[in-house]
C-alpha cells in the first residue's frame, strides 16, 4: 500500500483518526506526519531511501487518554503490520529479562498473516473450484478414475477408460446435476468422507538455557518440514467439508516463499511497534546503585539496538529494523522522559503530550466515535430485538459522573466510562430477554442516570469501581 498513489495525506489521516478518537490533535498531527513520511520515503530517490530514518514518537499522557488507540488505528489506516508490547514485561525475569527481539518476531508474524490473508483472497475463486471438484468426486466418483473401479466387476477387465460411451455420458450428466445442487446449497447437510491434512507435531522439547527463542523456532520449523505430511479421513457434512478444504486448497495455491519475502519487506518498510509503559523501565532518578533500577536500565539498553536499527533473525528470514516506526508511550507520573538513558531518548525525537480528558471530551466520546460505548450497547441489545437509545442530557450526565469519579478517586481516563455505563445498564442487560421482551424500546434519560448512579456519586469509597 505504501507504493500506492492513493495513500492518505496527513489531513486525511487525522480525519480518519477523528472518527474513533476525540481530541488529542497534537498527537494525531504528529503521527499522521510520521505515517505520510513513510510514503514519501518510498517515493524518494533510490539512493536516499536508505538514508531517511523514521521520526519515532514518544507519547506522554495519563492512562485512558487514547495513546494505544491512536497507534492501533494508525496501523489499521495504513494497512500496516502492528504489534503492541509492554516494556515492563521485559523485566519479569530479572536483569537478563525477556528477549526484546520477540517484539520484532511478533511484527513479522503479523505481517505474514496479513500477506497470506490477502493472497488467499486472490486465489479464493480457484480454491473454491478445487473444493467443489473434491466434494463432487466424493459424492459421484468419475468413472474414468481407476480409483472408482477399485472393486472388480465380473467379466470386466478394462481400466475404466474403455467403458461404454453411454455409461460415461450418464456419469457425466449425473455429476453435472450434482454439481448444480452443490452450488445451490441443496446438499449442505449430506455427509461425505474426505481426507484432510493433519498437523504434524514434532513433540520435541529441547528448549534449554543455551537456546534462544529464534533458534528454537527455527529448529521446530526444520523438524516439521522434514516430517511427512499426514492425512486423515473424516466424515463431515458438505458445509463443514467446504470450510476445511477451502483453507487447505488456498494454501496450496499460494507461493509461501513469495509470501515470506513480501511480509519481510512490508514489516521493514511499513511496520509499527508500539511500546507501552516505557516509563516503567525509566529509573525514577539518577540515584545509581543496584536493585530494580539496574534491571530497568538493562531493558533500555536491550531496546536501544532494536530501535536504532539492527538485523533480527526470525523463522521467516532476517529483518532489518532501520525503518520500522516505533511509538513509545507512558504516563510518566513518577519518572520523567529525561530519566530514560540519553541514547534511547535520542531515538524518540518527537514528543507529544496528550491532554487529560474534560467533561466535554467524555460527552463527545459517548456520542460521536464509530465505536462509541453507547453504540456498542445499542448493538448488543439489538441482537435481542430490543431498541436502546440515549437522551442527549443523559449522555451529559454520564460524562459528568465519570469526570467526577475520576477527579475524586484515580484518573483512569475514558476507561471510567466503561465502569459507569456498565453500572447504569446492568439491570437492563440482566432483564433482557426474560422480563424485557423483543420489540421493547428503552430510553435512557437523565433522570434514570441520576437514580441508578446516585449512590456512585455520593459514595466516597469507590474502590470497588476502580478498574
């Protein structure tokens, strides 16, 4: 998609983000520029392409203000491989920590899945035709197939190809009649016997202290490649057979070497890695000494070569991280961005501070985004044929209560809306469909909000509502 002339402009990218995320215009502008710069690099002079490095972004803001959502939607808009990792997980095993290269391998895996999905879509018609032939052969075997004449016929010594012309014509007409029935979905519940590939498991457990994750994956891949492909017979309905065989036939039509090459290229040039909670690996101060600060700094030093640009071995091939876009985020309540090691700070030149959400923001979040919480609940109840609607004043009241609770307890941003709306609608969700039947209409008014959430506002000990 990076090569496409239809690639979105920064203004169009911001407009797309506005459909899902309220406010945070600075953050949206910066990520849209970073994304467009990737397209610009791919269209720059060939000798300059390798020299242009991405402007990695550090987003600073409290939890629930939209940091992760911006990064995820950005990757979706760009049709780019995206992986999210929490920096704190790399400190779980002490100073050595977990293998930071795993996030690059996750990105490549995501890229391979994306390319495979697109390739499968391209060969869908061919695969469907092949599946139709397999199902038809299982129902009405062709007479010119030696396998169809496995049982000897008394007095017949031929191989199936010298059968009377009338029998061949009859078989062909019967097959065409059944082919039409298969296409029309008339035989979906009929059971047939098919052969499907069985995933061969090596059953080898050789993970040890001297073997890293990449080597382990390569060994397993090699062993599974050496083992013969096993098939097994299954008796299933035609509907089930179509699902099982479609995947198998599509994979046969795809050139996996081509998929791997394209996936590596896509991950290198369009990949986005989102490193959350980067503040958790920053030392709160430059005190020096040991303890957890040593482990945190160790993780930062492990992250540094990946962000700077290095070659990482994956089971699909070697990937270079020079042009992957890294977006890091953290609340930085205790530590400051300047507490990160200087080398890592320098690798995130663009810093964006996200603003805390206001009452008006909460109201807009409930009303306007495509995936607004209110729209989600409306869709859930629509599945039960119950219409749910919210008055404008009710939305303002919910926003006000969420803002107050955030102010009095702990500010968890827009996630607080989940707590408040869930509490508001719990009784309704429980009563549908037993007490509230189909075709009912439920109108959420400001009065209903006040009645159901009054104790939530009055109660100062709101620990039970903290997510």
